[in-house]
C-alpha cells in the first residue's frame, strides 16, 4: 500500500466511501474510519500501519500545500 488510492480501495472493501469535498478533510476522515476498522479487528496490523503511514504523509503534504498557497 503506497498511495492514497490504495487506502481508498481498502476502505471500499468495507463499503466506506469518503468524499467531503476538501482533500485534507477526506484524509482525516479516512484516518478515523481506518482506526475504527482496526479497533474492531477487521484490518490486519500490517495493512493498518501501512495505510496509516500513507495517510500521515498525504496529510502532511496537503498541509504544506495549503500553507504555501495561503
């Protein structure tokens, strides 16, 4: 799992589609949903950790992009 798209596909397997309208908010909501899946034992630890790293990286990049533009 290397991209945000991969994380979206993981969530999609559980019927979770995230679209708030702002990429930063989408990433934050995906983090919450991923945590819920992991806490309930539906996602393997390795998949969870990889997805969490992807989401953290994407969140950081999106924040950098916002501060640069804003």
